[in-house]
C-alpha cells in the first residue's frame, strides 16, 4: 500500500519523538545521575549541571540555539525542521522527566553500558526516520564548512574534548566510563539502522561456476549474479559468482561449493540488508 507524503511525515515525527524519549530516559536513568558525560551537547550540559546546578535540558537548548542559527546561516535548511523538533523534544523531556525518574543503578559501569544501549537505540531510531537531535552533528558540519575537516573526524574531536573535560571536572574514571558509552552508542546506532546482518554474501571464484550456479538454483531456490573478472597474476578471465543467502543456508552453500570444486576461492561477508525477491520487499522512502 502506497503511503502519502503527509502520512509518512506523521510516522517519521512519531518515531523521532520515540527515539528522543529513549535518549531522555538514558540520560535521566543512567548517565546524568552517574556523572557520565558521553560527548555531545548532552555531555556538556551534564558537566555544566554539576558545576552550576542548571537543568540539563535547558542548557541543551541554550547550547543548541546558536548552533541552529549558525547552521541555518551557513548550511541553509540542510538539517531542517525535523532536527529542531528532535532537539526540542529531547531537551524538554530530559527536564520534564527528571523529577519523576530515579537512577536505576549507582554502578557507573552498568550506567555507562545501559545508558549507551538506550541512547544508541534512540539515536538509531531518530536517524532511521530522517531526524536529528542537533548538537554535535550540527557543530561538526559547521566546523567542516570552515576548516574542511572530515565530519567523522570533527565529531571525534568534539566528543573527545567533552570527555577530556569531564575527566578534569569529575575524575579520570568518569571519562573512561563515558568512552564506554560512546562506543556502545555507536554500535547500537548502526545495529538499529542496518540490522543484525541476517544474510551472507558469497563471492565464489571457480572454473565450475556453471555447476555451482545450477545447484544454488535447484537446491537452495536462490538466484545469483555472474560477474566478469580477471586474475591479476595470470591475466586470465575469471567468472565471479555472487550469491546472497540467509544465515541458515550458509553451511549448505559451503557444502555445495566444496562438493563441486574443493579448490574454489570463496569469500563470505555479512550483509546488513537485502531488498528484493526472496528477501525484504523494496519500499519507497517518504519525503
């Protein structure tokens, strides 16, 4: 069923709200009570909260507003209304929920771990539905505009600086816990956006690819693609067979290849998402 642009936008905004709410829970349940400033605007706000007693959410808004103004001036509407929406929802929820939520653990390791999991899931959802929570994403883009620095390096520099300052304000151990949160958050963002790698891609180089292809079709009921290649040493033309299968079919395909050509050269790699016949249907993204 085709979804209209308006309905798709409503769905996107709903999930951006859900993702932002999960990040707010991560901050109020785990990170803020345990003085874990895991980079970004929320990390800066956590440090300021403990230095001056100011509400974390209000500080996040105060820090984000000039970034958004600079972003609109330097980058146009690139980050758009959805980013502003995500930032406001997150900042307001952090302060709104704070009086009603108590820290679920006082163990900083557990806090850094579960705070990273919840933040990563929340950010993954926000990014998946074309949103943002502003903050360092915007700061990195602005920094790149003036310095030509790679966005990833800019984000790493900004988050690293926040963690370094947290180690001075709190103690070095808190900075190490913050690093755990950053790593876990990054892994969960990728997991939410790309999936768990439910499929495997086989690149098979063999002189008997015709027989292997026939077995893939008849025994696995899968298709494949024959790619043309050339050996860099022999300079002979080689056929490279590309086949994508479910994890449950990996052992069977290995067995098929071995039975037909034990000397075949095989590369097996993870595939995070497969769209098309035999897998997930192709769905048009909303505007």
